[in-house]
C-alpha cells in the first residue's frame, strides 16, 4: 500500500530537525516575524500563559507590520472555552483571544473547531504551523510546557519542511475545509456576537471531515512526503498507514507513544511481526513523565490515576511478550528526565519510512479525534542519518525494561490510585475507559 501513496517530492535539504522545544519556539517566532504571505497555525490549544501570549504577540506584531498578511489560528472549540483540568475557576483561553483582538489595531482570526458535540467525544488534534512556504510540524500545542518557557518542558518531535506544495496543501485544508464551515466559530469576536454551533452543524462537520484528505500535486516515485488526515474508525487513511507501516516492515520498527494503550489491531500486527523475528523498539514515557502524574507530596485528584492505568496496560503487554524481550526482539525504552514530561509520537520502519504525527496511537486517536501526520517515504535514503541521530537523541533519557516485574503492581500504588483502579475493576469499566483516554 505505502509505495502506492502519492507524495510531494522533496530534496535532501527540505527537512530540518529542531530536536528541542527551545529551538522549536525560537524558530517559530523568528519565522512569524519574517512572514510575507500567510501564517496558519493549528493546535489543540493556544494557552493564556507566557509562551502562548508570546506567540499571540508575535502574530499581532506581524499583522500590524504587514496588514495584508493572512493569519488564521485554529484550536479546539471546547478546549478553548474551558479552564485547565483541576482549575475550575479559570476562564477559557477564548477570553484572552477576545480581549486581545478588541484592543488590536490589526486583529487576527482565531477559530474554534468543534469536531464533536462534547470534548470527551473528540477534539481537534490537527497539528501543523504553516508560514509562507515552510511547514513546522510537531505534536506540540502552544503553551509554556510545550515550548519550554520556564523550568519544565514536555518533550516532543520538531521538524520544519521547506515545500511550497506541502504548505499550500495544508493551508488549503484549514482555509477551505475548516474556516468555511458553519460549525467552526470565530473565538476572536466579541462575546455578544458569539453564535454557538448547533448539533446539526457539528454532525455535518464531522461527516465532512471523515471524508476529506489533503489535496496536492504529487508523485509516486522518489523520496516524498504525504500529508494525511483521519477521523473516525471507518475509511481512516491515517490509521491504515499506521497498520501498513508495521505490516510492511522488513527488519525493524521504532515506535514512540506517550500513553501505552494501543488499539487491538495495532497490537495484533506488532505481535505478528515479533513472531516473524522483526525487531521492535517502543519508546514510552515513564508514568512520572505523564501529563497527569501527581507527585506523592501533592494533593491527589482522580485525574492522577491516569498514568497508573497506562502503566498497567504496558505491564500486561510486556508480561505477555516477555518471550520477545528475552529473545532480543522487543525493546521497551522508558523515558524519564527529571521532572519533565514525554509527548513523542510516530513510527519508523526500516529507517526509510517514517510517520511523523500528533496521533497518540491509541483508541481515542483512532476513533474520536481529528488527527493528521506526514508520511515520509525516503526511497532514496536522503535522511537515513538524520533519523538515526534523532532516535539517539530520543533515547538518551531512557532505560530499557528487561522484565515485566520492573513495572509496579497495583499493590504498591498510592492509596488514592489503588482505590480508583479497584473501583474500575469492580465495575468492569476498564474497556470503556481505555477507549476514551
């Protein structure tokens, strides 16, 4: 399947690896300041914190310097209108957008995209920042921790691609599919002008998004990049590419996921590849590197049980595949770096086919959220060394698991966590929970 995918032809110097969140933030802000034609940003959220305001300031300054500059920002509608989890008194980010645009001499457009009627049913997880002919791609959203503004960062992957065709394709999707839809609402207008999307409008948008793909002029030969979008279980091209990447691997796979909860279809093909003698490296965050981990010395809340649920999922998988670890085929790398967190996603097969994505490779991503990614088919091996160096960079703060017993059991978890997990087990709610986490 993968060789039949058309892609945008690119040259060896088209892709750059930024590797760290600081470089990503600095390069993004610098490019925004130099923008001549357009700036289109899509992320789960643009936060009302120092880094988020820094990005917003850069956008407003660029617009003021060049009023003809086409600037559009796309964030999840529901996420923008609520406060942070655990901070119910906080207002949503949309309040900042409206206040800043009301004062701006040259306001910009910030759109809220309601992929589903409720946030827990699905969100805008579409990633990519397009500035003129440059595409910035990462799983990161726009806030302090993702952009390492302060003493803590959330580790991700960071690329730039110089390609007018790829940039045009991604801008066209945001401009013509998202911005033009009746369900997508401006969050930058005053509150008294706000019209909430109707359920019918949201259903219509969902149906449209499940059928859409990026449009571009491409080739089926040479090293190329295919932008892919996916929503829902049926006919999801992004999910199909993930499965094909794993199925078609001839020697090795390198997989990154922050939350170990793979869909059954993905687990099944991984096990088949292990049984065929293929090497599989999986990099996953330690439970303490999870977004929702609460240190023992802090007050516990229900959301703090999430990292432990993922750890138990990983422990079950490792226990069942202990034979593959013993045979040297399966290598589980747990990432942990001080108090920082882990957010890497993606798959590399044989170090010549790569999927760079914001998808968490879990049931929620595969069925509920609007996801996208860049499939890089490196037939000419243009970036073999660069991807190898990136993998070394990723692995520098990891340690390998040699036995499932290295992962903790329910019995040694904090009392609050133990109580919640036992309740989930008693209610037999684990299956349902894993589908929405």
